C-alpha cells in the first residue's frame, strides 16, 4: 500500500533548499531528479548539499541521508 514519502535537499547549514518530492509511493525503487534550483527557482551555489528521504511507514518512520554535489 502506498505510504507518504518526502525528498528534500538541504544546504550544509541545515536550511531547506528544495522539497523535491512529497507524495505517496508504493514499494519498489524510485528516482527523483533535482535540477539544482531552490524552491524559488534560483540556481543554488556550487557546493555539497544533503539529500534526505523520509518514508512514513505504517508503524515507523525511515530516514536516509546522502550527499549531492552541484557544479555548473
């Protein structure tokens, strides 16, 4: 059964840069694209960003973190 999933990108200071995805997903493997822009549509500065995927399963919440490098 689909569960709520959030995919967010943060700067190294912990500030939310972009909410890439927020919705329901079933089980499986997924890919979400981020175009290097913030929620206002502006290109973010070159650097390292943190990606956080949160899955709100029926009995618990799963959180995975990773890094994303931005170069132009």
